[in-house]
C-alpha cells in the first residue's frame, strides 16, 4: 500500500509555501497544467502566496487550467457563500489565469445530473488533472465526498452533513447554508496524477491521525488517498500534533 509523503512544518504560512512550491514545480514543468482546487479556510494563505508569486513573475498562470472541487447547489457567481464567488475574490481576480480556463460546477443548473456529467467530461477533455490540491473536513471528507461515498464515485450531487454545514457557516452571512452540493467524486480525485493535501490548525489533528492510521474504508473518505501512488500531505505542527512522531520542520520523508 503506498504511503503518502509527509511534510510537517512549523506553521500555516510555511505550509502554504510548501504547497506553493509543489504547485510552482508542476507549472514549471507543464505551463498548461490542469489543477483541481479547494475552497474553505485552509487554502486562503496558499492563494495569498500564489497571488504574490504571480505578481513578482515567479509563477505564470496564463496557460494553466483549473477545476474547482465543488460548489453549493443553488449557488451562482453572485450568491453570497458560493464557491465561484470565493474563488473570484481570493484567487482568480488576483492572478493571470484566463477566465475561460477556470471551471467550477454550476450549482444553479436545473438539470444537476447533466451538469455533473458535463463537468466530468470537461476534466477528461482537458486531459485529466495533473495536480489536485485538497483540504480535509473533520469527518474525513475530501471535496464534498462525505462518509460512505464509494471510492469509484465521479462528479455527483451530495447531501451535506450537518457537521459540514456547520463548519461552513462562516461563509454565509445569513447563516443559511445550503443542504446540497456538487462535488467531483473520490474516483475523479484518485485519477489525478498527483495529489497534495494541506491541513493546518489543531482542529485537523484528529482527522490527520485517522487519515494515516485508520483502516482504508469509505466511512472515512480521505483514507482513499492511501491507495494513490503520489500523495503528499503538508501539515503544520498543530495539525500534526497527534501523529506518531510529530516534529516541527521535519519535512518527514517527502518523496
Ligand atoms: C472545499 C473542499 C472541502 C474543504 C474542507 C475543509 O472546496 O473541498 O473538502 O477542503 O471542508 O475546509 P476548511 O479548509 O474550511 O477547514
């Protein structure tokens, strides 16, 4: 069973820089790389770092193509709390990505099944994902693949758990978090050629321990990552606090 490479670094800003380095290398070797991107609190520093590297000419996103992992059902670019709006605000508007190269599932479509199929097709037509950057939910979800999602799932509509809705309340000013979302599947994620999972803060300590130590099982979606040959976990010391040998700045066994 492949073991993920693991980098444990001192703090969240450093973790963002490690992930930015990995991404920079991918884009350097493939300027039209296809990325899968997360939203949420965790990647905010990463997007700041990438925007800065783009500003100083260190990373060129001109030919890069991006696919977001998920979107709320009912959301469009203008809705408060939508991931499209999040990405515009925190990343797309700050770098030289071409808008036509940035895809997000359209949660406002009436035929959601057709939209899921269209999204999978777009990823396929782009040649697949070179690098998927993930966060992780406290119940082990990746994208919005909640516990119980089959490992071979493709883009689909999910009922979001109460726990995950609560964790996302901060991004909805009226506190009304949608009950459903669209997400790429675990199978879609596992097809990526390379996967980086970023986890920071003490709230992720338990889930990170489960990710590395619990059995591989759909009841813990992120455990699927241990089936992938090229996964790199990047954690700060708080998120790594419950791992067997936490050591700040260790950079433990990156491949
Ligand atoms: C969001 C996504 C989710 C988040 C996860 C962690 O696009 O893919 O899996 O990564 O819910 O969210 P934060 O970073 O807010 O703790």
